[in-house]
C-alpha cells in the first residue's frame, strides 16, 4: 500500500457566523476532498479549529497550502506532518460544539 500524508494543525477562528460558515466550508471541501482522496477530521469549539487531513501526499499538501491562506482563520500552527500507511479517519467528518450548532 502506498504511503499517505497526514497533516494536523490548530488555528483560531475568524468566523462571524460560525455555524453557517462551517457548513459552507464543509460543503465546499467535501467534493474536492473526495475527488482528491483526502479524508480527515475538523473540530471546532467556538474559538479554536483543529483539523487533520490525510491523503495522497501531493494533493494533501496542496489542500493544506490553500487552507493556510484562508482568511476565515488565523494563527495557524502546524502540529504534525507525517507519512502513514492506514487512515486514522477514513471518512470526511466534522464535529461542532453543540452550542455552536444551535446558534445557527
Ligand atoms: C478551517 C478550514 C478548513 C478547511 N478545510 C478544507 C478542506 O478540507 N478541503 C478543501 O478543499 N478546502 C478546505 N477549506 C477551504 C480552503 O481554505 C479554500 O477556501 C478552498 O480550498 C477553495 O480554494 P480555491 O478557491 O483557491 O480553490 C478550509 C477552510 C477553512 C477555513
């Protein structure tokens, strides 16, 4: 099996309407991630964002390069980048703190 790249970062949200904007980030990400073979996890606690991306190295690096230029978050801190054989998050998933969802 080929190696996959996993990248994890933490950032600080600049989202003004978090529930709406997270939904739109997810809808714009889903088809691209699926097309590129990228899966992962996006967590949001109302202030910090934590995302792990995993997929083919070239594609995963290119999506991360777009994400770090996105003005919807700031103070992006790379937590880890490494090659893996097996996905930890085999589906594209996101979790929001319940209060954030109910503020929609
Ligand atoms: C917290 C956060 C996570 C994101 N995650 C992804 C992602 O997993 N996949 C993706 O394609 N875009 C993601 N985006 C959106 C990208 O930053 C970017 O807007 C998108 O790739 C479109 O870029 P383009 O218009 O230059 O093609 C995310 C944005 C933010 C703020």
